[in-house]
């Protein structure tokens, strides 16, 4: 079977599945906590969620209690997976030259498949919610999004011979990310309405199975691993850590400080953006917005598809401004979007806030 170096189909399918499951799992957690807290069935109407606007109504207080419990639960599970995924991504992507690039693609896909199957079983059997930490831990131990994208960009760079080819293919991946994730957010509400949580998770599992088959059997390896390069994972980890140590040791004091500041800034950005994803869904479900699954999908689509225009803006402004200025523009744009979303009491204001929240995603890549 002749293999290909075309990675874009695998990226598209992975981003679609990832962007589809992200808002759905938060809605599933909210639904379960609502039912456990209020001893009543969660009702999602066509025009709004099960949402009480009258603050004097006892249901409003229960609604706030559910929102608080769901937000704390989401924060704990997200942190549980994020810490491990960063460490795994660091080790796997850094050792891609020794073990090949495909391992950084296959492992996150296997982790995502395991997690989606677990969610399918959980929604079918109504398993205890604390097992949700298993979902987050599995995704983190297998690398999750950080490892997949790191391996994907390394794979694409290996396929390019000139800097122009690298720029074009990375730009194409960025556009695929925006369009695919936007489309996934747009249809997520409609899919949930027609298929419910259980069968939606089953469909996402099928996507990951197809993707694993494509990467293993159809995608060629860009790094030819020889017997000389093969070594144990312990030796690979030791070489990676020693390489980082020697890099800092041989650098000047000014350069070390600059690198540390950039890493801290980028890590803060990741925790802020990915940590806020679940909180936005929980905020949108309750008063004053009272969005249902379809509107949440619209919001997710705005948050991701507008990254296409953000990328075009970066391409234009980079001709006139230094990278540091572009980063500052992105930071202040993100702050403005966060403030607008915090005080948004209408659908229009929330959509505008999500539009501003997107711009730093492209700017952050400058790090």
C-alpha cells in the first residue's frame, strides 16, 4: 500500500472531533450535576436552556449552586489533564528525531479514542461523575492536543524543503484549524439535539478510529529511525532533560531570563484560554443568556472560525510592526474580550466578546 505525506486530512478530522466534544462534555457535566443537585430532570428547550431569570425564585438559587459546582469540577478536571499533557508533549515532540513523528500523532489519537469511548459508557450507564477525572487523566497521559499539534507541525516542517513551503503549509494548517473547529462548533448543538450525548460520543469515537487507521496505515514517516538511534525511553528522557540544561547553561543571563519570561507568558496564556473554555459554556447556560446547545455551538463557531480573519490580520500587520507589538495587540484584545464577556447580558455582546477573545490565539503563536 502506497503511503502519503498528506497530513492535513488527519489534522482536520482530529480538530473536528476535538472541537465537537469540548462544549458537549461541559454540557453533559452541567446536566448531571443539575440532576444530582435538584433531583429533577434537566430540560433543554428549543429556544433556551432550563434557565430561571427571576432572582426571587428558589430555582434561581439552585441554578447558581449548580453553576458553581460545575465550574469547580471543570477547573479540577482540566488542570488534572493539562499538567500531564504538557509534560508528555515536551518529551514526545522533543524526541521525534529519534523515534519518528508518527508516535506524536498516534498516541493522542489513541488517548482521545479511549476518552470518547469512556464518555459513551458513562452517558449510557450514568456512571459516577468522579470517574470524569479518568477521562481527563487519560487524555493528558497520551499527550492530548498539545502533543498532536506539536507532532503535526514537526511532520509538516520535515516535508518542506524551503522556508516558503513551510510558511504556506503552516498557514494552511492554521486555516484548517479555524474552519474545522468553527464548523464543529456550529453543528455541535444540532448533532446533540438529534443524537443525544451517548450517540454523539459514539460518533466521535468512530472519527478517531478512522483517523488512527489513516495515520498508521496511510501516512508515511518523515524520520527514518535506524537501529543506532533506537534507545530506551529512560535514555531519551535523560538526553532531553540534559539538552535543556545545557541550552540554559550555555546561554547568556539575558537570554535565559528572556526565555523564562516567554515560557511563563505562554503557559499563562494556555491556562487562561483552555481553562476558560469550560467556564464560558457554564456561563452561557445560565441567566442572563440562557443559551441552549445550538446557541452554545454558534458561540464556539464564532470563537474559532474568526481566527481565520485574525490570521489574515497578523499577515498584514507583520509587514509594518515588530512581533512584540503584535503580541501586545493580541494581549489587550484578549483582555478586552474577557471584560466584555464578563459583563455580557445579551447574545450580541457575548458574540462580540468571543470575537475579541480569538485574536490572541494567532498572536500567541509568535512565541
